[in-house]
């Protein structure tokens, strides 16, 4: 594996999950594997979990992680081919990515979407410029359209909590938010849940349809209460509109889950990738209650990253 940027196959996902579970039980067992190697974690956007868990994962494998917050510490990057750089940008991605590729054995990149240039975002233009010019293996720390390390941790967490001998029902529900939020987590969760063979229902207010590229095979149900019936796992996430690109159409707070929403899904577990806006996206009642497995999800980010890095190291 040279790139970890998206769901590839159920077989690979299962292999990665198995290894992640192994590392969870034995975090330092492969400490010699990454000795003498460096991973560069390049953030064009903020992060708490991805930043810390990727570094811990690399350290568990004996690698040296170096984090660069390019949005604050690096030169302003020009991404466009053939640009005349007579405005704010100082360094071209061609030069910067090539230099980073010469410093690191693996690069890990976070590059959010603009939510204004739809075409550029859906082509994952910025993220792919790093791949094009770095020449080394690349791990996505969340691109414009996908967050595969999050999804791998999510699938691992579902596997740990899933009732046995049953095809589980997973619901991805939109939640209210005051800001325009990217689609990456929701897209990726749908891609991985469907790919891993789960029965996925997606529910959202009208106008919040995700890119159909990621939802083929899911049931779409605009009535949230109906969607939640008999759910085993409920994944909560806000995203902005995809068709009316990057827009906020509603902030209807009846979509925020409370215990009342679980009348017909008594044992459902609730997931969220975090950060979460309490009592806007999800109620304290749910987040602090027995249904919530958000902390386990966050903890599993370490072992998901460790599994992927280990796979790339070979
Ligand atoms: N879930 C997630 O990616 O968290 P951070 O944005 O804090 O890294």
C-alpha cells in the first residue's frame, strides 16, 4: 500500500481493522518496525485527535513524527499549475511537496475543502497536488471529500460493539450546526459502512443530499424518526448542502438527538467523530449517557493510524 486515501476493498478494510485491534492490545509490539524512519504530518487546517493520534501511532512503531502546521508556520502555498506568483503565495506546491518528500518516508496530509469551489473540492485538488509532487507514500488526515482514518476507527469501534450473528443497522444522521461544515466525514463513513457490508440508512433534512458517489447502496430516509427505528448504531454529523454547495439550508434543532429519539432503538449506540458542539449537534444527555461511544472512537484513532502506517511500512 502506497496511499491511504479512501476505502479500497472489504478485504483490505478487514485486514486493517484486525491489525488495529491487535495494536490496541499490544501497542508497542512493533516498536522496531519504524526505527530510523520519519513521518511528516502536514496540517493545512486545525486538528486535535488526528494530530495527536497519528503522532502516538508513529511513536508506537518507533518512527519519528514531525508536525507542520502549514496554515500558521509554513509559507503560503500556491497550488495552481503555471501560476504567476505575484500575489500572496510564496512557495509553489511543486517545490514544497518535493522538499517534504525528500525529508520524510511517509507524508500525512490534512487539506479541507474550500466549500466555495465545488469542482476543485470534489477533485480533491489540493490533496492530490501533494500526492503528485511528493513522490512518497501519502496518508490522508482528512481531505476535501474523505476522512478515511476516522472511518477506519469508526468501523473498528462498530465491530467491537456490534451484536453477534446479526446484520447490523447503522444510521448516519445529519445534525444542526451554525457553520458550513465539510462533507468528508459523512462521505467517508458512508463509503466505509457500505463497503464493510453494513445496512446503512442516511437521514437528513431535504436539501442535504450527499454526493451520490458515496451513498450508492444506502437507504435514504428524510424522516429521522423512521430512520432511527431498530438502529444498532447512530452516527451523528453535520454537513453543509452538496447540491447548493457549501450552504446552510436549516439549523432545525429538532434534528438534535435526545433520549426521546430512541423510543424504537432502545439499545442503539451513538457515535460522533468529535469535535462536537454540545447541545447544538448532540445533547449532553446523549453524550454523557450510556449510549455514547465517542471516547472509544477517539481512542481507536491511535490504532487505526498505527495499522495504516504499519501497512505502508510493509
Ligand atoms: N475527528 C477528527 O478528525 O478530529 P480532529 O479534527 O480534532 O483531528
